[in-house]
């Protein structure tokens, strides 16, 4: 949910320049969170097949 919320977030046009860095960091953080979850799930899955 964290990832989807960050990626779907829209910035109003009048606030776009002031919050663009914040939005970028939030999006990057959400993407890293997603990658960490995917890695944990893939490790869990490979352990089941061993």
C-alpha cells in the first residue's frame, strides 16, 4: 500500500516546484520498499523449493 500510495500521488500545479524534491524522495523510498519486499518474497520462495 505504501508503494501504491506514493506512486499514485499527484502534486497540484501551484505546489509542484516546491515539493518536487519531496515527491521524488517519497517515490524513491516507496520503490526501494517495494524492491525489498520483492527480494524477501523471492528468498522465501527459493527456500521452499530447497
